[in-house]
C-alpha cells in the first residue's frame, strides 16, 4: 500500500500486543521516505495523501500504482478512482496493453493524469461555470 502510494519503505517493525483477557493485535511501524520527484508539500500530505491512504486502509479504495497520483498529481482518491475506472473501461474496449501497464503509464505521467481529471471535471461538474 505504501509503495503503491509513492513511498519507499526503509524499515518496518512489527509488535504483537496481547492485553490480558482480550484478543491480541499487531502494531506495524514503518520508516518511509518519499520517492524522488514526489511532493513534500505538507498541505498535499495533509489534504490529499493522508485521507487517500486512509480510504485504502479502510478498504474503500483500491491499492495500485495509480495511488502515486496522491503525491505526484496531486489528485484526491476519488479522482484517482475515476481515472482507474476509465482506464479499466479503455482496457476492456481495446486490449492493446495490460491493465497494469496502462496504470503504470498514467501513474508515471502525473501532469497528463491531472489534465485528464480536469477535462472530466470541466465536462461533468455542474458547479463549474462554462
């Protein structure tokens, strides 16, 4: 999940906690760093990246390389989900490449992904004036 989102996991420590009389649980602590070229802007980390990762960890969003757009775009998780859906439709309509390669290409070109999102928003967001 973390690597799909543009982080490099440097180390991890797992701890099993078993309180007396209750079921145990694990705490995973990761040391990470941003991959080269990703935003270090705190506003992006707080407004886009952290909420997007939360959606992934809660199972309400997919985990794949498109999540690099949380930092690389930056795009929010809903925009990424929409681009994922359109990418899957493209793959189903014209199987010219693997779905993974389509995702990787879009993730590697964040400016293009942002432009695609803006085109969608201009066309379908009723709150934007024409």
